[in-house]
């Protein structure tokens, strides 16, 4: 066999092997949102999973969160969705299908990640997507 033929076949074999390896790695890659939150969690040392005590001016209750900071609470079938956390700030949305309301929240975490304080606000009440109700202050304390 000619050297040029051997070189061409070797190049094709190497290219095919690289493509197979890349496809295998791509199938192992996690969801992009998951990777972002995992990176943020490992950088901050923060894992929100577990029970938290929610307290505001009128309501006290438990919030059960997973490792991504998403979870539920019993009031009006409510649930939290974490969108980001960095530099001690925790941001996300809350949803209450039971009374057809939703909004956002922003919390500041203590250095030991056992307590967070901040505010919540409405983004929707029923069909009204520009509610004039302001929301309020609240805290989360890890059990």
C-alpha cells in the first residue's frame, strides 16, 4: 500500500474516533441551567436543599427546597423558583396557583447560609400584570 493511502486512512480513522468521543461527552453534559446553578453553589458554598422557615409580617410557614433552590410551600399551593445566587444574594420568583398570584424575590444570605432576609413583590395578581400592591419584607431561616 502507498504511504499516501495509509496516511489518508489514518487521518479518517483519527477524525472518526474524535467525533465518537465528542458525541459521548456531549451526551454526558448536564442541562445548561443546572450547570450554572451547580457552579454558583460550589463557588459560594451554598446548598439550599432542605426545610426553611418563611416569615413575613402576616405569614409564617415552611418552604421545602431542593439543591437548585426550587420548592414548595403549602400556602395557596405555592412554590419558589431560584433564578440566580451570587455574592450572597439569592434571586427568584414565587408562584401561588391557589390564588392566581406570582412575583419575585431577592434575599441576602448570612455568611453561614442559615438565614436570609429580603423582600418580595408582585408581578401578577389574576389577570393584572401591573399590580400596584408592593409586596413586603421576609426572612428564611434554615431548620
